[in-house]
């Protein structure tokens, strides 16, 4: 019988508490055994709450645990590189949160360290693992919408207190909507269209409670090959609007309502010459698929749902949006 993958959490985070620990422990091939936190009290309380055997405040000691096979990194973004490189050097497989890092160079160093160590590296962009988005991609790829001419992503949310902590006030973490939401849009659009954008322009605003010029309301326009234009509306300033996806082709349109959350929910509709009809989706927790695919990659029978290269590409695109917004110019990619 194959030994279970033993996981350690790097970061006593909200997402590990609310989603990832359940998805890892819910996989019969996996078990979360430890957590690394910079704060002894927070780490110990977290380990107790999630029923983890061990908590550490020393990263080297955490990684030296011979029982550990894989780590899930969900600290704030500026820490990902140092932790991922250390994990790779310790021979641990790595599932790292998005954005992989704050700069493309930093993300590349993660990819190089993983490659050199021969460990699996996955990026936790979850949207392409949602059944709703998989259904949309299938419709796009089937050709039934004709030639796709335009699309819109409305990732319009607000931030509850527990998420707002660093996202609105700490520039050192890569705070703001671009590295939080636009980066997800980029992974999703690459997944939908099987292509990378060729140009971006945009505007961004610091409003609401954001500080230090952190952008909490951003609109970017992306040109994809074959005359396809996409607008991404990413905002932390929308408490009641809901999220939206629209893809328009010459023979039909597909839309997704409420499908950009972490919780699997919402509906997908197609409109064409025959009228409008809902595409029934059997919603599943996207992170479960992330873990299943990651385990297959470790076992040598598959690849991560979102690879390190995918994570790097989404980051590069989000950073290009930042340049476009800061310079007021269109960035050619
Ligand atoms: P949190 O703010 O919950 O946690 C980040 C770090 O903050 C933790 O590692 C912890 O440090 C510290 N921390 C946690 N709680 C407190 C507290 N009450 N007071 C002081 N410090 C605290 O981060 P998120 O879970 O929101 O995000 C973590 C990462 O996951 C980010 O990279 C983010 O982009 C990504 N993310 C991805 C999502 C996805 O769907 N793929 C969704 C949400 C987030 P320590 O570990 O040292 O204890």
C-alpha cells in the first residue's frame, strides 16, 4: 500500500483553516500533520483547533521533520519565495498560494528551486478547478458560441474584517486587488481560451479604506489573439453586487452568475438562436481537485491542476496590468 502524503501548513492562515485543511484531510491519500507559524501562541492554538499533531515557530525545524512529504504555503505573499525555496531544498513537494511571489524574478527562483530539488510545485489558483468554470470552458472550446469576440469578468466583492487585515494597508505584502483578484482572472482566462493575452491597459483607484495608494478598485482591458477583447472589473468595494462572467461569441453567449467565490455555487446560462437555457452544474469544492491532481503529480501519474509555470504566467500578467495602470499606457506582452 502507498504511504499517505504527510502535509505541513506554512502559515496559520484563514484559507488553510476554512478550506485547504479539509480538502487535504478529505483526500484518502493525505493527512495534515503540522503547522509553521511565526507566533508560538497562534500556531499552538491553530494546531489544536485543526487537530494537528505538531506546531513549529522555526521553519528549519518544521522542514526537518522526516515525516513531512509536502507543504502548503499560505502566508502573506512576500514570504512565499523564501519559504518555498527552503521547502524545495528540504525535499518537500510544494503547493503554494497565489500570487506565487511579488515579482516574476522571485517566482522564477521558486520554479528553479523546485526543479533543482525534483519536487512537485503547484499554484493554488482554484477557479479552473470549479465545475462551473470547467463547464464554461467546455462550451467555449466546443465552438458552439462561434468566434469569441468579447468577455467580461466582474470579480466584485467586499472584504470581511478577517480578510481585510493586510489586503488594504500593507504594501509590503503585495496588497490590493491586482495580486489578489486580477491574478486569478488571468489564470481563468488562460484556461478558458487556451491562449495568453497580447496587450493590456487599465485604470486603478485607491478608495474605500485602502491606504498607501493600494488599489482596491481596478479595471483592465486585455487583448487576446484573434481580435478578442476582455474587460476585468476587480474590486473590493462591492458588498451587494455579486460576481459575474460573460463570454460573447458570434453564435451565442455564456454567462456565469455568482461563480467567482471560493464556495462552489452559482449558475451558468447559454443564450443563442434557440433561446436561453441553464447548464446544470454539479458543484464541488475546487480545492479537492487541487489536492487530487497534486497527489497524482507526486505519484508520477499526473500534473498539478495549476503548475508553477501557470502561477508564474498569471503573476507576470497581473504585474503587466500594474505597469499599465501606473504608466497610463498600453503594455504589449
Ligand atoms: P491570513 O491573513 O489569514 O494569513 C496570512 C498570515 O497572517 C498567516 O500566515 C499568519 O501568520 C498571519 N495571521 C493570521 N491570522 C492573524 C491574526 N489574527 N493576527 C495577526 N496575524 C495573523 O491570509 P489569507 O488566508 O487571507 O491569505 C493567505 C494566502 O492565501 C495569500 O497568499 C492569499 O493571496 C492566498 N489566498 C488564496 C485564495 C485562493 O482561493 N486561492 C483565497 C484566499 C487567500 P503566521 O503564519 O506567521 O501565524
